[in-house]
């Protein structure tokens, strides 16, 4: 889940960035500033984020 729109400067840029990252199959960890950290299979979670 993305941050609420009120906390984002440009939602379209966030989505585009997440799409680029989701294409990198070697990503394991996703360390976020707000929410739960992911320490393995990060690319799978990024793909799920894009598909939601």
C-alpha cells in the first residue's frame, strides 16, 4: 500500500518508480520510511504493490 495522497508530492512519480524497481528481480530487501520493512523477496512484494 502506498502512502496516502496527502503525504505524496507526486503520486504518478511514486508509481513509476515502484514499477521500475519491481522489474529488478534481484531486490531482496525493501526498507521503507513508514511501515513494515521487507527483508526477503522484496521484488515479489513490489510486483504485488504494482498490481494492486
